[in-house]
C-alpha cells in the first residue's frame, strides 16, 4: 500500500523544513503512522525515496524509538505503565484487571480488533496520576475499575484515531525558503473528538 | 497527542499575535519556534542524544568534547535548555531577577516544581521555594502517607537517584542539601514509599526501565542493565541466590563511571543505595524464596 | 622562554613519551609498546568509544577514560594497568561474554579473534552470568558472500562505520535498541556492496564471516604468502592463505599507498578460479588429435611451427603475466621470430594508445591531496578497479570534489579555474581523450593537472611499459618505423601463426566468433595457459603454464608501482612460464640462460632503466631516465 499523496507532500515539506533532510525522518515516520496506523518496511522504503536517504538509515532510526508500530494492531492502543511510581499505586493489578476484562494478555489484541493491550516499563510521564494508562497517546489517570470499564466501552465502538481525521494537504511553500525553515506550510495539529 | 496539540495551538496563537515569526512586534527581530516531536526514548534527555535525534538519527549520545555549545546541532554551536528552565523564564522576565533570587537558599535560588508520586494522599506537581523541607512537601502538600501508614523511604530526584530514609525528612529541597544527604535532586521527581513497599520490587522496576531505555551503544549499560534486570527479577520472584546482592554491587562497579553516558551510570545508583540500606530485605527474599511483601499489594480501587 | 610546539609530552605507565598534538592516548601508548585492548577502535574510522574495552586511568579525571577517543594533553599521566583498570577489563569482558555463544570451536574466527585473545589476556576466569543467553539469529546470509551471526556480534559498530565512513554505501545499520540491538541491512535485503569482504576482516569477532571460507580451515593451519591481488591494475596487496596447497582466502595486506588496507569483493573472492584441479601435461596436435607429450617435445614442436611463420607470427600476452615473462615474450617475438605484431589485454587498442611513459601519472594516494578529481567514465572506471572507489570516497570526506562525468566537455566545465590540484581518473583505453582534456584543463586552471589511467589486468601497465604492443619497444623505445599491427588488424596483416599466452582466468584472451573463425584457419596456434581454455580446441600446441598465484615475479599497477608477486600454491610439475618462453626461444636457436626471474629482471632493467631492482615496491620513475 503506497502512501497517500498528501502524506508524501507532507514528507517532502518536512525535508525542506530542516537544514538536513535527515531531520525529517522522525516527522515523516509520524506522518506515515498517522496515515496508516503503523509503519511497514514498504513505507520505510518510500520515506527513503522521498527523502533521498538510504533505507537502512530510516529503519535504523525508526526501530530505535518505541512509539513506531511495525504491524497492524487493534484499532486502539492501550498501554499500561508499570514503572515504579505506577507500580506503587497498583499498576500490576490494573494490568491484571485489564487482561481479565478484555480476555487477552498484554501484547495481544481483542477478538473484535478494537483494542491492543500492552504494558511498558517506560514511565509515560503522569506519575502524579498513577496508576495510569495511555489510550491512543492520551492519558487516563487515577484509574479505577469503573474508569477502565468506561474507557474500554468507548473504545469498542470508536474508529481508529488515524481513520477519524485524514491528514490535510499542506499548502505548497511559496517564494523563498523561510529563514528559520519553520514558516510556510506546516502540518496542522490534528484535532480529534473528545 | 494532547500535549503536542496544546503546544501547536499555543504556537499558532503566538504566531498570530506576532510574538514569534518575522519581525516580532515590529522590533525587526525574527525568531520562530519549531515543535519537533520525539518518538519515545528516555535517552534523548541526554543533551547530545537529543541533538542526534533532532538530526534524524537514533538518539544515541555523542562523545564530549566537543560540547554542544561549541559543536552541537548540525555541527553548529547550540544551547540546550530543558522545559523547567524555559518555564521559569517568563516569571523572571516579568518580575525581575532579584525577585527570583530572593527566594530559596543561597545555593539554590528560586522555586522548583516537584512531581510527587507514590504513597501520599495527594500526589501531583507542587511548585515550592528551594530549600523547603522535604517533610513539608510530603506531609503538608502531599497530605501525608496514605492509608494512615508510615513512611519507609523516598527517592528525591527521579528514576536514578539514591534512596533516602525518614531520617532525611528535614533535609531541604535544594541541590546541595540533598547531595549532602547522599542523593541528588536530579529531575525533581519525588517518589514516596510507605512501610508496605517492597523496595526490591521498586528497584526492579527502575532497573527494568533503564534496561528498556538503554540505547545499546556501550557495553556496560547495554549488557549490565540487562543482567541486573535478570537478577532483580529472580530475587523478587523467589529464585535469588545468596551471592546476588554482592553481584549487583559488583556490577554497579563495572557500569557506573564506565558507561558512555550518564544513563548507564545512573542505572546503578538506586539499586546500590537500597542494597546499602535494605540488604536484609534482599536476604529475606532469597532465604524465603518469595517476596515478603507480596500479600500487601494494592488492589484496583 | 615558552616554546610553541605541536608536540606534547605525557606519561604512560611511568614512561614518558612525546607525540604530536591530536594523538589518541591509545596511539601514544602504542608508541611505547604498551598495548591497550580494544574492540571498537579502528585506525581508519572516527572514534566512537562504544565497547569500553580500552578504559584507562588518567590523573585528574575522576572517571576511567577511553584511550581510543581521548586525545593526549601535555603533562597527562596515564595508567593502563592499575588494579582498577584490570578489574574493570575483567568486568567488560564478562559483559561481552555474558550473551556470547562461546562457540569458538566451530567459529571461523577462532584463532584470530580479538575477543578470544583478549579474554585470555584480560578476561575473567569464569562467568558469573547464569541466565539463559539472549538468542539472536545465527548464520544469517547477508548476501551470497557473507554470513552474519548475530549472537557473536559485540556491537562494536565497525562494520556499520565501514559502511558509512569507508565505502559510503550505508548498507549496514544498527537496528532496534538496547539489549535488542542488532546489525543488518534494510529489511534484511541482500547486501549489494562490492566491499563486503572487508567487513569480515574488521569484525573483531566471528559475527561476519565469508561464506567461501566457512569452516575451511583454522588460521594456524594456513600457509600465508605476501603477494598481489590478481583482480585488476589497482595492485592491492594481499595475503594469500592456503592449506594443503589449496587457496583458502585472500586477506588485505595493508599498503597505505595502494589499497589503504582494503580489498574489493571481486578481487578477494576471485581465488577459487585459481584452484588447479589435477596436473596437466603439454599436448601437441597430431593428425587432428591432441596427444600428451613432454615439455621438451612440445616446445620443440612449437618452435618448429613458429619458425615456419617467422615474422608472420603474432603474439598475444595476458595483462596478468609478470614483467619478467612479458619481457621474455617480447624478446622471443621481436628478436627471435622478428615479428612486430604484439598485443595484450582484453580490450581493443589499449596497447596501441600508450606511446609514452606516464610521467605525470597521479599516485593513487595523491587523489586525497587534489581539490578536484574528475572521474571520466564514472562507474565504469570504478568497476575496472573497485578499490579506487574507497580512495575516492575517502578523498571526498576530506573535502575533495569528485566529479563523475561521462565526457570531456562535462569534465572541463566541472572544474573551476581556481582549482589548485586536479586529478583525472579514467581508463587507459580513453587515453587520447584524456590527453586532450588534460591539455585544455592545464590552460584553464591555475594549479596542476595530473592523471591516473586504469589499464586492464593486474599488469596492463607493465605490459605497456615493457613494450608489449605494436607501437613501442621496452621502455617506450621507438621501433624506427618497424611498428607492428594491433590485434584487430592481424588478419589483414597476413598473420599465419599465433602465440597466445594466458596467465589468469580473470583476464583470458576473449575471442569473438569472427576471431575464432580466423584462428581456426591459422596454420599454427600455440597456446600457453594455466588451465583448460575454450581455445584448446583450436590449438596445435598446448603448453600448460602457471597461474598468477603460482608464480614469482613482478607486476606494475596503474600508478606505475612495481610490486612482487609470490607463489601461494605450488604448481609442482607445471613449468614456470618464463622457463617455457626460454625453452621455446632456445629451441629456436636463442642463447638464453636465465636461471631465475631475478636475472630476467636485471636484464629488463637494462632495457627499461625506470624499473630498478632496488626500487621494487615503489613507482617506476621515468623522468629520472638518463
Ligand atoms: S558484526 Fe562484527 S563488526 Fe559488526 S558490529 Fe558486530 S562485532 Fe562489530
Ligand atoms: S581493486 Fe583490483 S587489485 Fe584491489 S582487490 Fe579489487 S580486484 Fe584486487
Ligand atoms: S511511572 Fe507511570 S507514568 Fe511515570
Ligand atoms: S576501543 Fe575504546 S571504547 Fe572501544
């Protein structure tokens, strides 16, 4: 599946935005994941073509960071933080509760394809609201069983985030390159329902 | 991605108001802010790793010297500031440096935001004057230890810092004082542990975090955190061997100060400090072949 | 009085040493004979200090410092063998071995493995790691040449840095992070680099190994011969390693002026083509059938037929023959048979274009000192001498502008007038074009303009220097109007006998269909060659000779460097080519009495004074001709 025209335009724009096309790798990976939900080897190769960089470099970078998914998963991504501060406030039990409720183990996806459940030793940055989980990159804090149930219920019916809002086309850059490289077309912050 | 959205919105507003962009408020001065989103790598908190990441590579730290101020992003002199510094700036600009310096202690001026987590009644972020006693943070602002329990230990500076004990409660929240007590103020994250806490398990989680976040560049950090994580797993789950605490200490010796960057070094500090203060709990795990605290875990509320 | 100097003095393990500013602790220690163990450090790559094997104590620095990445400072006090250092060395080896498979007995690197060696010298006795080891893929085919064992990899980054800094192909990369880090190609696609063999040499463990060499031998069982790669006119220096008289591999034998320590895969993996399968005897065609005879009979038969043709004989020589052989062969043709029809090489007309010594030739290493290099012909030139690419890439990293151009007009445009030192690199076949380009450039730019021409074959340059062509005699001596004809014109010139002398399967005589028909009609075809050839069918006399790797002598590389080759395998009863040539000449009545190739070289020097026995290994200096 090759990338949509808009995504490609965005990647090309990123390449112009930085003094080195390489700096556009991570933004490009985000753009791809945003469009398709994950980043395949095929997409890596496509990014390499658009940025005129060796594909090994794109894979090297993308595989380093923990947020790029490499295969299709459930429509929603639920990550339970099990680092120490969350652990102190029952993260293991939250995870166990989620596993029970969803009928899957961490790392698996529910039968209806709605939810992929994972846990991470990486602090997700909401220790003050522990225990917490990250749902499609949004925080749900101070979890209780009721809260978890409510979140899951919502996710069962909601479409995947990347299917909600299509990436917008970027306006072509006009005139000379902005000195800071920042102006001109920039991808819009994506606004989703809440 | 609410944080990035918020920031993007703020930047758009600032641009619309003419605070950033070309010719800021008619001053003839151009400055712009570009939001570059990372993708999940704690190591990018190390300044050179951050620059490497901005350049599109794997976020691996670089050799220093050259320091970023000499040769940083794209080989150009670069200033790297963290959010904490930037967040303080507007207030200093608005109220003046004297106002800021009047707060705190001679060795730690101004205020700092403490992110308090763990077993307190009111976890969260608190901005306090430097030098405020830790007791005040935990017992007044945090509302004390939850469930009427007592304090076992706390970690004052984030994932890497050494553990401190109730006897250190009157230490002030400032860099020097905390260092004197045997830990570091680090990132300003205060993790509080009550009497039911299994300190071995806390160390285990922290070590697993470092194992997960090690970039893999250097041998001691890549192999050492993996090995330590294995050791902690087996101690916590009742398979520890009598020599394990000493093996952990020795491993700490071979990682700390030997790693390429502070991430590796720092992965050993908390574990070593808890072996120092709580060696008996390690031994209890090993002798009893189980975690003595397991029964007391919190259930989902 | 302060003296400003570029030297700094430091102490390593109590001994004082003075070195240039910008020297690494590692190299300063080496100067004192103090060996600091390393894995990731490589003299041709930027320091990365990732393995942490080389940490040493430096006074006034709280932490141990990587000797491979810290530069010396005046007054520095370094200690490499303190208890702290040794305890840590133990530790880091324990880390590296924790998840290492320890399959040394079946590892191709066994016996020449830095990890193995350093474990003996600096390592712990036993490992305290008692968990199941991490498992990664073993024996992953990275390409048809290389296998990768990810469990053995110690992540020293040498191969990935080679790919980025030495060949510039960026094919190998680090993938994943932390404990899961591995090296590999994009999406595990087969590696396409022409320089993969180098990965196996720089890998400090048995993670990257050659598929060809796999399990052939243990290093200590190998007979090692210092010789030259038969691949091309680059003349890369190699060790030819053999066992039981079979070639096992070629390895780089660093010559900074030539190969810079690298080989290309074409050259490195060419060795199987040289493997002799059984011993052949000379044959003579009688009543249409080839019959085995003695060398004496065969040489006599050859002489008899050649005598009949005399000046209507043409001689074709391999550009892989040695200088000594070529010198004798041209004497046989010119002096004994009185024929002017000499040619060599697979290409057409190469010999005919080289009519004067390449006095202004640009030494290979000087490419790095140009400010502009024109690669006229682009990739085709690289394909003819692949290691040249590594030198050019190195030059580019140093700031040299390398222009890949197809024609002289583009070349002329590419170089600005302020250029200080311009190098033109092209194939010898394009010499006339290069000559004129060089002239035009010399008028256009301020600085010097020099050229490096790439001939075909490992001794194409020697062949032209020694006059193995129709137009010039040895040392480009004029033939006083007695010039012969080049290979394409032999038929027209009325040639009746052909003496073909092959020396390497990589640079055989390549006859077109038309040419084969012509050869078929000839009254005499003498074929001296190292192994069965498609021309055997057409030959009247077959004289088995030796291949490049089986003989002694000298060859001259593209920049005019005369280098020694030595027999890496023993061809036993197969006669040396120079002896065969002498035998044929003697059968034709010549009074030749060379006892070894050195005597031939002495004679050759008299005819070509630029070739001097005391300067073997260096470039022939033509301008010093008396
Ligand atoms: S394969 Fe060899 S050269 Fe490459 S990183 Fe691993 S150990 Fe180093
Ligand atoms: S460049 Fe030529 S001489 Fe060098 S290794 Fe390759 S084939 Fe051999
Ligand atoms: S530990 Fe879970 S968010 Fe920080
Ligand atoms: S050799 Fe110095 S760190 Fe690897």
